């Protein structure tokens, strides 16, 4: 039995060869009008992930590489990014994947075509309610009055930020074809990915800007990331439906 | 390796998408994926990178049902809720107090 020819698969796309600005250039394995972008890989490259330094180690390198290939394809064609670390044993397997999952993959590709993903994150670090006013020179009553005013102000700001963030999400959803909420670590009010048609991006960003001003005034920050290939909108298990 | 033309998006954002999202291949369609490694890859990545990632503020998986079913989010909500209640009770208490005579500091 000969050693398999391991192929790292990055994305499913149209079966149209494009010049990718990458070295070494990945190649396209086609089946009908779909193709998978692959590159030869030593599975051993993934072995080092046990003891990695995430910031500048193997994981960072491989993840950036994966992202770079997906993006390079995405500059020319719609893509369905494959999960990081998808390694197949040769061209036959890649073709078979497209054969089995053809309809599923093509439908999903049609859905995301003409769209890009944008991430919107609202952070709000509330002033600690436990900090106390400087008591020097104050009577007990004055101290308590100040303390109460401060707590009230904190609460009003919090309510305002929450309301504005909720409105932001509602409005952005109207401009997006789809949205996906992502995990919110502490201090993050909104962490949502939006799938936006390229024709609506200007309106989408105008809304983000408008709300960002309002949120900034209340002490929150708004970050956007993107454009991304539609990573958050291709939660698909290829082949599963075909057997369902 | 070659520096790939990248984006300005942070590593945390890239990892969050690349490791956690994207199309997966069903195990039962007879295509040989490097499965033993891949099956555990996500978990191994998580364990290996958790410490430094947390230091970078990338603790998105603490709310990820895959890693922490129910736990993290519930805890967060509980904390936020408690903080709000404490502030509220404190405010009410303070409203009651100033009616008393000025007291020595």
C-alpha cells in the first residue's frame, strides 16, 4: 500500500481556476461546477499543536495560513470555508466529497454568494459600583447622598447602553441577510457576525457608525472586524443530510 | 514560511472563526479524513492554548456549549444580576439613612 497523498482542504468554491497570490499556490480539484481548494500537507505539521504557543506558534501560523488561503480564493469567488485541519487522503477523496455532497454544497454556496461577513462587537466596562466617593471633608449625610447619586448615574448609563446596543442589533439585522450571535465574554454586550450583501454594506456601516457615536458617548466601545469570508454562516455538515 | 498577505483582523478573531466555524465532513460518508487527530484536535487546541489565550482576553469558549455546557453563561448572568441587586439594595438603604441626624464622621 503506497503512502497516501494527504491534502489539506481549505474551501469549497466554484470550479473556475483563479490566480491565487500565494506561494506555494494551492490547487483546485473540480467536480462539475464546484471545486475544492487543496494543498499537499504533511499531517505531521499538525502534531506540534500539543505544545503550542498560541500567539506566535504553530497554531497561529497554521490558522493564519488557513485564513489566508480562504481569503485569497474569496477575493475571486464565493467560498464555503472548511473547518481548520480538514485533511483528506488524496484527490479521489476530494472528488468523492463533492460528488456525495454536491447539492448541499452548491445550495449553501449560492446562499452566501455576493455576501461578506462583518463582525460587530460592543464592549462596555461598567464603572465599578463598589468604588466609593472620597469621604474627606464630607459629613456622613453628604457622603451618602453622593454615593447614592453615583449609583444612580451608573445604573442609568447601564440602561442606556443596553437599550442602544439592542437597537443597534435590531437595525443591523435589517441590513443583513443573516446574523449569528457569538459567545460574549465578560464585558462584551454584543458579539454578532452579520452576513451582508455587498450592495448593502454602505448602509450597514453607516448604521454602525451612527450607533457607535451614541455608544461611545455613554462609555461603550464598538469594534467592527471584516470583511470576512462567510465563516460564521457555513455551519454545515457535508454528507450528513445525504444519509438522513 | 512565507508571510501570507493577511488582514488587520486580530489573531483572536481569526482563531475564533477558523477553529470554530466552517464546513465539516460527516464521518460516515466513507471519505478518509485524518480522523484520529482531527477528532481530538479541537480539544487539544483548547487545552494547549487556553492559558495564553485567556491572558489575551480571548476566552470565547468559556461560553461555548461545546466546552462548558450551561456553566459559564449562567454564572455570568448570575453575577451581573447580583451586582445589580446589590447596587439597588444599597441605593434603597441609602435613601433611608439621610433622614437621620448628621452623624460624626
